[in-house]
C-alpha cells in the first residue's frame, strides 16, 4: 500500500503522539543535563507554579465510541476538521487539520459520552520549590502533558508536582496536578423542566429530627411504610471564603463533625439551632437548617399524613406536595464574565415546586479550566439573576 505525503505526515504525527505518551507515562521528567551527585546536595519537596497552555498537538485519542459519535466523526470529516482516523486497540487516534479546533471537536464528542484525550505543551512561571530545608525559586520549565482538552490555548492555571533539586537546580519532577479553582454558586435556567413523579412528604423541622418514629410505625397497616432521611447538617446562606472556613475550622464547636465551603455536618444528636446561630455570628456567618424528610410508601398517602399528625400533634412537621423534577441542563453557564462548559445532561431533583415560568436552578459548581467538573443542585425556585 502506498501513502500520500499528507497521509505519511498524519501517520508521523500519530507515531510521535504514541511515543510521547509512552515517555510521559514512564514516571516523570529529569533535567536534560544532570549533574554528578557526589558531594552535591539533593533535596526533595513540592513545587507550585502557574502554567500556561502553549499549544495542542493536532492529534486526539478517543474511546467509548457509539452510534452518535460515529455520525459526529463523519460530519467533522466532511467539514475538513479531521483528516485521519486510525484504530489503535481499544482507542481511536484522530489527526486534526487545525489544532485551534481541538476544543470544538472535543466538545462535540464529549457531548455524546466519548472520552477525549489530547497532548499539550505547557510552560510555567518561576517555580516555588518547598522542602524541609526551606523555599527556593527556580526557573520555569516547558513540557508535555496528556489530559482532556479542558483549557484553551494561552489560558493559565495553577499546578503542583513533586520534585527534587540538585545544588539549587531542578533535577527530577513528576507529572503535574492541576489545582481546581474555588467553587462558586450560580443561578441558571434549565433548557427543559419536566415532572418525573409527585408525592406527599412530611418535612420534619431540623431541631425535631431526632423524632422517635417507633409509635407511628406500630400503627401502620398492611404494606404501608416510611423512609426517613435525617439531615444532620447545616448549610451556609452563601459560599464561605477559604479564610473564613479556616478560621471556623481552627476554633469550631464540638458539635461540628466536618466542614465544607457550602455546609457543615453536625453531631446527629445535637438539635440546639439557637446555639449554632449564636456561635456562627462570631464569624459573621448565617446558617440555614434543612428539614429532614419522611417519605410515605402507601396507596393512601393522605391517610398516612393524618395518622402522623394525630400521633405527633405537638410537632411542627408539615406535609407538603413534592415533585421529582427532571432538568435538562444547559451547555454552559456564565460566572464572573467567564463562560464555563457544563455537561448537557438530564438530572433529577426533589422540589416543593412544580415547573413554573420564571423559576430556575441554583447550583454549587466546581470549575476546572473553562468547564464544570462537578456540580450540585442547591435549589429550584424563583429566578435570581439567572445566567442562562
């Protein structure tokens, strides 16, 4: 079989991609001009730096192909964006006509659940090397990484990696780890909101969540039963800064078992909400107390609600009509003037509201580059400065 010059060039790129991949996975990097150790001083430690994505190689590695991705590949070929497609074991290697289109190609394939890996060259600022002997400032470096193409050319991001120095010079270093940016809370409008199911629930106030349900259970008939979700945590009214979180962590009350930027876990037996409000006021923080949830498994949920209210006639618990909503998420979300790619998928969420015009979602999002790596739905309700 004879190959054209164009095909030979594509095959050469793929060969380079494979060889570079092997080199990257062989355990890190070393100085191209290592010095003799002898009496020299070697230190081990960690490096932090800002990295900039310089360029992508015009080759992509994909896995998990399906019928939808096959059609997308055909369209990308017809547009001239993909010039070569070669099967390599369980993966497929694609040569790209223009490496500046890597993001567009990757987004199209990732939208149909295909894994995409690119090889990029990154350069760093000066390196801050920290060891048991102190801190050194070292010259920046340039090297290749393999990862999902989550950054654009010219985009900067913080990294860290382990390293050794020899006589004050970088000697060996490992593959870098990208440091995610801080989580943020943002409102958005789903592309589509549908009712998946609806039911009656009983919401138990936070300070009553230790309610003993044994008497109520003994009164249930036939196949009737309940599922009780006791929520022993408290949320913050807004995202807490790293500084405030650190201050609270250093002097947290004994009833707090763990801390996160959006919430903290509580001793399951602790129910003094007023004490929590008083303690958090010292840090200028405002708590919110989510109710615990009793789900009713019965053909006659109304009768079960009446039985519950008769049994616990002193309780502030309230029955509510609730819905399991299915949201089709938008492809992106805007925050701080930056557009972040959001996995366009369908997610379920328990809500007290049926779908309504002008209602939207509030989510807590974890960004990595210009994409959201994970997120959690906090609320569905009246829209507040929605970004989509």
